[in-house]
C-alpha cells in the first residue's frame, strides 16, 4: 500500500528537485535505507537517511516512475508527473510484512475486534506453484487437511470444510466443500493478499459463521496510465514442476483493466526414498478484472476467473476394502511404486474446473456512506476418476456440477459520534447435480439450496476503545432428492427449512502505543449440510461407507477469542491469541466400529452423528530484532479438541507445532558487476510438529505418526535493469530429506511425505 | 439512482433461481455392480455339482448378502468355474466376460482353512499366467472351515508365488472378496 501527496513549490527547467520522506504506513515510523530510483533513468537514485528523508535533484519536467524498494517490503512503483519542485510524503507497508500480519499495534485500521492474519503478495510469489492451502499453512493456527501434496484444504483452529468460508474476491467459494479430499478451486497467484479472520466477527459474509473466514483478495487497479505487468517463472525440483504467471494491467480514464494467467505442471513427487507414482498435477487459470468509475460517486467492477486443474492421486493409495487397507499399512513402500518419474496423470485422479463471474457496483451517497450491489455466478464441475474395469477408468466415478447464484445489497456508513454501520441483504442459490455419466449411485444427492440472509454490524470508537456488535439471520431451504438403498430403490424427496441465528460482540482497547488488547465472543448456528444429511454409499476417497442421517438438527457454537498484541522498544514484537469454542450438537463423521460385508469384502461404516464438543487453543508469535540485520521469529500453535459428551478426543485435530525462523536482511545494496543486488534476504526456518497424542485408537485406522522436524531456507534478492525490476529467490524445503508422515495427510496410511524440494523463481516487473 | 442498467441483470439472475423448484428424478442404475459370485464345482467323474454363491442384489448398502457354502466329498476331484453376474439388471449381465476380456489385469486367489483342500489354477492369460476363473479342486481329508475367494485388479502377476496362487505379493486392488463355509465329508 502506498500513498503520497504532492505540493508544488517553484517551476524550473531540468533543475527540478524532488524531496520527501518515507514512513511506515502502519506505525508512522520513518524508514531508513529505502532505495529510490527513477525507472526511466536508473542511475538517478538515492536512499533515505535515518529520518526517512530523501532528495533527488536535476530532473527535467515530465512523466516518471519512481521505484521504492525496501527490505521486507514489496517493491513499489509510483507514477509521477513532475513540472516543478515537489515534496512527496511516501509510505510503505513495512511493519506488517516484518510481522507477516495486518493487525499491528498502532494500526489505524484496526476496525474489528477479531484477530486476522495475512500473507503478503511477496510471500505468495515466493511460494511458486504451491496451492492456496499450503501457502496459508504458514500462519499460526492454520493447518491443512491433505490427500497427498496437491489436494489440500485449509484447517483454521481445527475447523474445515463446511465450517470454513473462503471468500474469493468477496464471493463465498461454492463447490463440493464437504469432501476432505477436495481442495478449494482458487489460484493464489491471482490474489495480492491472503487473509484469515479468526473468530466470529465475520457476520457480513454468507456461509457458515462459526468458523474462520479466509479472504483471497486481488488488489484494486492503481491509477497508473501506462501498461504495467509482471512475469513470474518458477521451478520445483521435487516433481520437476514448472510454472509461469503473467499479469498485465493498465488504467485509462475510460476503464481500468487487469489480466492474470497461470500455467503449472508438475510430475510425480518424491519422498526421500521413492517416487509417489501418479501424483502429478497440472493447472491453467485466468482472471480478468475491469474497473470503471461512471462518476465521482459511482464505481463498478467486473471480475471473471476460471480455474482448471487435474490432480493425480497416489496409485498405491487407492485402496478397496479393509483387507487391502491392512496390507497397505504393513508395507514400507506403497504398491505400484515404480522407480521412474513421469508427468502422466492416470486414474485415480480428479479433474476440477471452477468459473466465477462477479459484477459489483458501489454508489457513494455521501463520502462516508455508500451502497453496494453485487451479483455473482459460479460454476463448479468436479470429476473424480477411479480404477475401473473394462476401460471405465476414463468415465468419472463421481461427477458433480454445481451452479451458484448470489445477489447482495449492502449499505455502509460512518455516522457522527464515531459510529460505523454495515448492513446488508443476501440471497444465494445452489443447484447441485450428479451427472448420470458415472454409472454409479451418487454419494451425495442432487439438491437445490436457497439461502437468504440479513445482517447488521455496528462499531463505536471512543478514545482508545472500539466496541463491536453484530447480528445475522439466515433462512435456508433445502430440496434434495435421494435414492433409497434396498432391493427396490425408491426415490425420496426431502424439503427442509432451517433458521440460523448468529450474533457477536467484542471490544478492543489500545492500552498504549505498545499494547493492544481485544476480546470477542460470538454465537452461531449452522444447519446440517446436504452431505451430512443424505450421504449414502462407498466413499472411495476415504475407503469407507458413509451414511448421512436425515434427522440431524442444526449445530450451535459459542466461540470466544482473546488477543494480546504488542511490542517492546521496537525490538520485541508479540502476538497472542487464545480461543475457546463450545459446540452443541456438533456434527461429525463417526467411525461406528462396524463393518459392512459387500462382494468386495468388508468396509468400515462411518455415520454422521451429533455430540457436544469443545475446541480450545493458543496461537503465539514473537519476533525479536537483534539488529537491523538479524531477527528471530517464533510461532507456536496449540490446539485441543474434545467430545465432551463421550469424554473422548475429537478426530482430525491438528498436532501442535513450533516454528523458528532466523532472518538476515541486508538493507544496503551489494554491487554485482554494473548493477546492484538489493534487498538481500536470507531465512532459515525450522518447523517442529509434535505427535498428536490426543486421539482415540478406535477412531482411526492407524495411530498418529511420530513427531517430525523440517529444516528449510530461503535466499531472495532484487536487481534493477533499465525498466525492469527483477526479483530472484531460491528456497529449499525439507533440506535434510527427513522421512516423515503428517497426521492430517491421508496419504500417511500408505506413504512417506515429500522429501527435499528446491524451488527457484524469478519475477520481472515492468 | 443510476442503477437502472444493473437492474435487468439482477432480474435475470432472479429468474434463473425460480424457474425450477424440484430436482429431476435421479438415475438409479448402477452399471458396474457385481451382485453375484457363483463358484460351481463339478465332480470330474460325474455327479451333482457343488454350487457356492454370494448374492447381494442391492449392492453395498441395504439388505445383507446371502451366502451359500458347499459340501465336498473327500477323495473326489472337481473342476471349478467362477461366474460373475449383475442381477440388478434385467436380464442379468454377465460380468465374467469382462474379467475374461481383461485377464492380464485380473487374478482370482483361493485361500482355505480346510486341511487337505487344494485349489489349483486351470487357465492361463496371454502371458502364461493364471487368471483363476477355471480351477481344479480336490479334498483329501474330512474336515470343515472356510474358503476365501479374492479377485484382484491389476495385481503383480510376476510377483513371487503369485502364479502359484499365493496372494501375499500380489498387490493390486480387491474387486471381490467373499468367504464360503466349506465341509468335506
């Protein structure tokens, strides 16, 4: 983020001076050693002093692009029209990147009492071809539920799937969220920031309100009249993956446009000892963003994105019945392991496409009051292919087509007395259909769901205090059609009506410049989802028979969060979040312990049931800055889930983990031939994941795997060529090639996790 | 308000949502189902066949399968033949042919707890490996126990002992796994 103001002084020809200061956008602290250049003549440049001040003189009138680069920040480019001596007041978003976090002490935009954390654009770029969930895992309290590396879904504070809302550019991602082996269909390279809101403050978003919200946000197009863009290329040694991402954008008074495309391909991944055959993936995505101001008061935006992927599933992890499963557990190396690398993706595999179209119009009634209308349509097409007889492997075993239509009207105002109001009406309609091509009875039924919601949120600021209060009501209509099992299948129709009520309140107190305290409490109810009610049949992805319960009732949750963030003498920064969530009638898939005999042998039976449960935990983050160059960051996450009705552990709770990151940042450029290497950054990361000791042996096929430790490092630097800014990075994951298995990765039943991976990337900005 | 241009669009979207309120009836056919496995043992010297069946007409869920075991005579040799059917279809679909057609990718295994009961392969695929649709069965001593019949898809047919009917190194996926009670008199 960057802002500046121009103040004209005196006009002169080719003797113009540009002076100014650069400060931290969030804390207001002057930033030293910020490199500034004119892109048009890279030799003309300077660096800020201790007071953040700079001066560039001897300029002719004209159009320039000023490049600002600073360690830990993403390089900024600002367009200037210079006609006279100019004073600039520039800001860079430094501290939030240092902390990898948006909510920082002293932040002016701490407009909420819930804690949120974000991942910067630079971090996203340096993650190369990683999927959304794997990138988010870098945040404290965020984990991933996986089926191999490519299929991953985010877990926040122990909740995932139906309980988490993912907003792609403000629109709730709609797809087959229920499946533990279904990744969110979003290209992280389209986003400029990824943000996780932890807690129950996010009542303005549709979807389940009892879990956290993940925001995937492309940035607004800057008022930059020239064509600009970036090209990223990345390579990964594990899987011989290659990827390229191109972004172009331009602002014209008529319309501002941005286009973003990504292509990725990777082959079989490898553990320290063997290939994971058939774990390749390929992806092609494109996004188009158009923005137009019809007047001073009326802005409209159109956004279209298309996501298309094909993901291989480990061949040796495709298991039929209990006998096969038990045999697979005993093996060191999975069945079908071949000592040969391949890019081929055969069955079992998933082929998923997702299209999103959003139209949004904002109308300002007054500068501090606006109305907003949004329409969005989504099409999600998921096909999963199994190993089948007689050439049927080319016919999907699961084929679902889902259309979602969303309409929203919102009103937002800043009233006098520092009262803020946000209110809105939303209507969402889902049309889910099993394509009959599969020749298999569907696991989840065809259905319509109509969701109508209304919310009102209020904030009040008083001195150092912020109060927040909100409520939301949703009316859900479900119309599902299922086929009964038995010798003479019957068609059963269900019509359900649910009322979901949610409320939250919170308080934030800015105790001093160095300490910020917040408390938030929220109540929410969630109606049972269609899969929880009516699933029926063999779920190949989990080697079990899943049965819904049409008599499930809504679940209720009360979540409280308490956060304490602060800093001591600009040396030690800390963030802590404590949370406690209590569920009534928590819906979960219970392993009944029974097996069902079929012609394919015996299968374990899982049933959707309800219980009372608690989840509580702690996210801690601290950073100590030893000097300008050296800093140490520690992140610790603790979580515990309990079924309090039966006094047993909840299944699939993430293991506790501790990460230490030693960073070296060299703010001064180092000459490299004719040019300079800037912003040299080295990070050494060590992540320790504890064993999950909180489990019940009869809930799972195998006990949780052992604790493990992963070492990684990253080296990054920038270099300026005439008009092109380049950024290079190399990172090594699992440097010691450690053999390990992760509790929340389903592939752990059959195979080790990934061995060493070297990632290389280069990024050109122009 | 200047939103008149958006209005038709919103109305169009609404229209989409109210056009149909009930989902169409879903397809209830299951194509790939195997409902019935029959293992017929014909005495070599003539006599009544011993027929063992596993029948689950409604597939994975619903009613429990009906399993019929068999009684063999000690000292008699039998020719065994497997038949697979999908009896949910009418007329019943013969799945045996599907397995025959993909014999390189399939193999039956026979495991028994009855002492003296042996099952030997009596057929071959193009590579000279057994498929196990045809077998030779003999029982030497009186006793009782179980016979487990397993069909593996994509097994490692060249694995150690696999061609002799040892399932340990076969790998692959189980398409069928049924267990019969067997008496030898």
